[in-house]
């Protein structure tokens, strides 16, 4: 497994617990939107602590970008990443991942599961190919929504936030369930892109199959 040490060019918080890292891009390093790499912190004792993170930049960019949810309280890798800033170094490895754009359809994201879709949407925007795609984005509350303004700018009314706690008086909480998925079913040529926690992904796949979606229409990390 090959690896490269890259310098952090920028580090900033996008939400209360999501941090954006812009890092150097090694010469000849390429990926397909939706793919990921194993990443580690280049500090003593942490070089082999690998975790998978998705690229959110465009492959054509001269830098790499990662949007990472920070989990605190258990001294994990993302908690250590909260302390990483401009000038520090990370270690990136080979590219992998089975999520890739196959054609227009419904994107279903749970929380940080939006990350592979960010690069896909940015690439589709670059190619003027966003038409026909809808995003259902599940989060707990408004402050958890990652890149809300950019997603809305790209997808308009086809960006739908599904909030467990909407914090708006008179508005009930919601989840992405079978009834909601049924409202957004496409025809036999539509694809269904799913990313989120394992339980979320399994439930979405189960619901879609129950609704008659075929296996070959499903796109998720395997």
C-alpha cells in the first residue's frame, strides 16, 4: 500500500462538529468523485492509525479536500484531527470506493454520509449535468447540516433536508422512511445512491427493495 505525506493548507470548521481540511495533492494522484482514501496523522504514534475519508474536492483541483465529522469523548482519530491545523501533516494512502455516479437519480444521505455526494455534485455542476438528481439529507437538527448553502445553490428545490428536530414551531420532526422514499421513486432507469451509518444504509436499501427498486439500481459502499 503506497502512501504520501501531505501538508495541511487550510483547516476550518463548517459546523459545530464538522471540520474541512485542504491538503496538498501529490503529483499523479487521481480519484473518481465518490471515492475515498485511508488517512492518518503524521505524528509519532499516529502514523498507522488509518481511517477512511472521502474526497470532497474535484479531481481536477490542484489540492485535496476532506470534510470530516469530529467525534469527541473517546480519544479517537477524528478527535485528534480536531487539533490539526494549517502547517501540520497528514498521510494519505491509495484510492478506493465503490460509490460513483452512474446516472440521474435519488441521493439519500445520513449525516456525514453526504461526503461522497459532495464531490459528485460538484463534478456534475462543473459539467452542467445536475438535472434529474434529488437529495434527501437526514440530520438531527439544522446546525448539523453540512454545506447547506452550497447544496441548495446546486440543487435548488431538489435539496430536501429531513430533520429529526427541526426547531421550527409547529413543524414536526421527520425521518427518511418508506413513505418518503415512495414519493421520490423514479422510473426503471433511476439510480439510488445511499450513504450514512451502517444501520441507516441497511434500512434504506431494505425499504427501496420493498418498493420494487432493483439491486442494479442501488449504489452504496460495499
